C-alpha cells in the first residue's frame, strides 16, 4: 500500500466513525503560495472550518500566519468538542513554510484534544520547517515507514495492471522498482504499452531476455505516443502545474476546434489526465514533468512566458508563477527580475527563507546590478531576513558605487534596522558605515544616530550611546525628525536610569511618548521603546501602576491585531505580575508568551523577560518541570554576548537557592564587574531586589569586600533619589546584610511594608531573622515571611521558612496548596469549564483569559493528573471532587 492509498483508507475510516476531517493536499506549486494549501483545505472542508469573509482581512493584514493559526485553533477546538477530528496532509514536502509553521503551532497547542494528525511525505525532509514539524517533542508520534512491498503484494499489483502473474524475468525487472507501488505500476504500464510482454502459460513475462534499462521513462514514452494534438494539449497544460484550465492551456498552444474533443478524450482514456468538470489534472507529477520535458528547448521558454502572462491575468499571485519565471528567464531579463522581486515581497511575511531564495535568483539574473539599481535595493532586507546575509552585504557593495549617497545611506539604514533584531554589533557596524558617507542628509543621519543609540544601549556601550545622543540632537529637526528624536529620548532615558537619575529618566520617556502621540502614532505599538516607561515604574517599586500600563498596552495591541506587540506587552506583564507576588499568574503569562514568541520568531528579549520570570517563579514554587524546561535558555543567555549578565545572574540565583554559595559567587562575576557601570548588571530591565540577593551571596561565600561594594552602589542610588522609598529600603536591607546589623534591616522591613513588592519584603524578613539576636523577633519575622510566601503561592520558599521555624522550636502546619481536586484555583476554574464541554475560546471569554493562558492551565492540570487528553482530565477531576464541581 502506498501513502496515497493509506491516506484514502484512513479518511474513509474517519468518515465511517463520524469524525470531522481536514485534508490538506498541496501540489508542486504550493511551496510558493503562502498559507494557500492550508487555508484552501479549511475553506473547502465539509462543513467549512473557516469563512472567506473572516479570512480575507487576515491574509491582507500583518502577521497572517499567526492569526490564521489562531483561527484554526478555535475551529479545530470547536470541532473536537463534538467528535474526533482527523487532519491529513498529503505530500508534506510541497507545503509552504507558513503552513508548515502554522501546523507545528496547531499540533503543539492542541495536544490534549481528540485530534489525529496524519502527515504523509516523500523521503527526504530537507527544509527546517518540515523538520520542526515532524520532530515535535510535545506529541506522541508513530512513524509508518512504508517499506518495499512483499512478493505477494507485487504479484497482486501485477495481476491488477496486466491481468496475470509475473514470470521469472518480469519478476527480476520488477525488483528494480525497489517495490515502490508507483514505480511498479509505471513499469508495468510501460512494458504493456510498448508490447514488451508475452504470455507464457499462466504468467506474463518479458518478450526479450534482457531487463529494460529505461523503465523509468515510461511516463515520457506515454506522452510521446500521444496523438500530436493530445500531446500539444498536455504540453500546454504542463506549464500551469498539476491542475489546469483547458481554456488557459489553449491560449498558449491553440488547437483546431474539431480536434480538441478527441484529444482530451485520449488524454483521459490513457490516464494522462482526469477531469473534474472544471479543471483537468495530471494523474501524476511524473506525467506533467514528462509533458513539459517534451517541449523543444527553443519553444519552452517562449511558452513559459505566455503561460506566466495568462496566469497573472487570471489573478494568480506572482509567487505562484515564480518557478516558471525562473525557468523561462534569461540573464538580464528585467521583467523576470521585477516579478521575482514582487514574488519575494509577497511571501516574505510567512516564508523568509523562500523569499530570500527568490531574491537570490533575481540577483543572479541581474548580471550587471548597476543596470537594476531601481529594483534590487528592495531585495537587500529580504536576503538578510532569509539568512542570505553575505549575499545581502555583497549586493550593498555591488550597488554602492552606482547609488546616490542618500539612497546608499537609506539602504544601509534599512539593513541595520533588520540586523538590530539579531545582531546588535553588526547593526552598529552598518550604522557607522552609513554615517561615514559624505553628504548624507540630516534627516537620514538622525535616523542612523537613533538606531546607533538603540543598539549601543542594547550592548551596554555607554560611550557610543552618549555620542549618538549628542550627534542626533545636533542634526535633528523636531518638526521633521520627531520619531527618531523620540527614540533618542527613550535611549537617553535608559542611560539616565542606569546613571541613577530616575526622575529625569522618567520625565524623558514621558516626553518621548508625548512626541509619538503628537505624531499620530500609537505609543502602545511603538516597540520596544514604548515598553520602557512601564519598566521604569516597575523598577522603582510601582509594579501595580506598571501592570495597569501593560494591561492597556496589551488590550490595544489585541484590538490592532498586532501579534509582536501582543507578545511584547505579555512579556512586560509577566514581569509585573511576578513583582506583585502573583506567582501563578506570572508563570502562566510568561509560559504563554514564550510559546507565542517561538511562533513569531522573537528570541533574546523573550528569554530575558518571560524566560527569567518562569525560572524565578519555578524556584519560588518548586515547579521542577518548568525549571528544567527553561534552564537551557538561561545557560544560552549566559553563553551569549548580549545577555551574558542576565544569564549568569539567573544561574547564580538557582545556585544560592540550594545553598551553593561558592558556586553562586563564581556566577556573580559579570554582575560584580559591571555593578558600578551605567548598565543593567543583573536583570534586564534591572530589579533592585537583586542587590539583596547579591549581597547575601557575597556574605555567605565569605567575600565581604564585594558585599560592601554592593552596599556602596545601593547607597549611591538612594542618595541620588532621596524621594524613592523602594530605593531607600533596598539600601537599608543591603546595609543590614553587609554589616550584619539588624537595625537597618528593621528599617528596610518597615519601608517595604508600604511598597507593593511582597516577595522583597519576605526576603528582607528572612535576612533579618538571620541577624536578629532576639528569638521572639526571629519567630515573628519568619511567620510574617511565611504568610507572604504562602499568599503568593511560593510554597517551596514557604517550606524553607517552616524548616527555619522548626530549628527555633516552632512547628507550623504548611498551608494546603490545593483543595481536594489537587489543582490550583485558576486551574480548577478552567477544568470546571471543561466539564460542561466548553471550548478553549469559550473558556477564555468566560474567565477573561487569553486562549494561550487557558491552554497553559489545561497542560499543567493534565501534567498533575498524569493524563494526556481533555476527556481524561475531566474524568479524573470529577473522580477527585466526587462530581461536586462540574461546570
């Protein structure tokens, strides 16, 4: 049985079971049609899973892959609530990158639903998107490698095709097919059609005593034996893909009307094509390829040109005809270069690699790039984003002598903006190259300085940052360059903040936000600069105000359907929830955004915010699974250049959490080395609570001089910001640790009771217990810290305090983290909704959660119960609660 037969039988069985089915059938042209095969399957499913009226604005908007995925999650979730669902994909190797990535996200997000995913592909999955889909760890997989057929199966196929069993010599010939069904059928048909078989008793055998060498050419032979008119129709149709409209094919190669009917009948009779009433379709790709290969070379390119023109006139996207354009083009073909540029631009949002490949073909056709300086610059960012960085740089260099200085600088500016997402140092290099050009206008220079400032801030180069700020202010015109100068204000705000000038930093970022609003832009989508104000508030001990801003930003991004903005605000929100001591909510939000960031291709910023939140929340709660899942990302940051301080600090916190003081101190090297520099030495953005932990590590590891260095920095920060209660509390707490003096710690505790940072207060109370000479005070502060940790859901930290109380002779029963369901309160609410058959979207709407967060709760609850489906989850929940909490 071949893969197509296996799929057909599985779909038939699903129909008999009453399952819903979604069948995705890409063809050889689908690779260049972003999301085409996947959305076509959803639109034509019975009943449809998507509506064209809903889909059209998504496909023409930003981030179509993300939003199509979200729509399909809802559709499949709804379908699976009623019955089983089978999603079948034939010829996976032809699916476009956007559809492959969407399928991977669907499989990851719907693992607990009764959905069977059946993916069929030819051997050799070479594209990274294909590998990521088939190598998903989140799902249980069964790989069916269709091995060569048995001798009996080969004989059965032979009986079906030629009517008799194979004789000895024919059996030898059939062995050359490697027992692959398609090749067996092609060989038998070729031998039959070429009259190379003879009857010998009850068998059919080869007429000659030799094994034919050209059995694989039977498709070409079948095309070659066609009537000339039928062959002409097949040739013309082959230029349009596996499926074609007869009228379009006849525009390329007209045939006499009286010959057309018999020609089509011959093609259908000989099983070259099939007819569905609207289109003719080649019965196999080898036949389409053979028909195209039968063109004389002198005619093929001209015919391809005609087919491309007809397809474009019929409304096909340029990306769909790109392969034909490449095949038909000659060096220096301007029309082909322009079409390939348009095709690359069309598929870039969902297939960066494929777009870059098309761009590279366009560049190759432009033998003399200077002749196409009006076309080629647009390909530079596409090449860069698709991983063709060297070719992008080479194109810049090739075009540079021919471009006016202003256009050259603008091209480098575009490239540097793209580099900012992946390589801060490369972006700085390109900015400097552009700024070194003579005669660049002030309008472009100020944008370059703004980008240079942003990347200087990213790498912590305060000298270059200050120079960029000064230069930008020198050439910028507020009326013309308001956006670039707003970025400069934001960057200077970061610098001022790291120089401990908090009020000035806060004033400057508010000024920048005002400028963006006056320019008519949405500050909640001005990213990443627009996040900074909320981080300033959170770092200064006002996470409640910061969370309000994050909630507003997230709601605004959701209304605008801006997926990256949604992710950025979720990252910020997870940090503020953690600071407020809402550990469960923080972990949920952070895990949600990490999955979203993976879908959108976001990286370092997600790990530096949401990744660290998951890590630190897991340390507090004792969630070892989450801790182990995110630990590699912390190590990756530690090993990187841009985020090494944040990564080392996360690992140091993990080490001191298990009382490995010396190991923790060794990991504090980057933090201590940069402590008095104007940059984030530990967390990004900074968290002054880290000073308490750093001082504790230094004292416990016997490095008192380093502890006093931490005290010096904390004291200077408080001196420069005398009105900041949180800053003063941190100074006093660090003083108590470094000097082993309970008095400043008591003062810090009193101040922290007025700041909405409960876990920082709990930490200060624990430290006070260690230095207090009074047993009564030690017991009192530990009991207060215990209450804070238990209220926050930090039950691992609470257990640490219970042990300390036991040393003091006080026994306290730990608060039960869960009720009889064994679930947290939020998990319980979600599972209660599941008991009534609610879908993910319905639960999200009812509980005012995002669908991502609902999925996170379901996964955690399933893990606690050791189940893998929602049906099993509901059954176990009802068993544990005796059915009392059904929704």
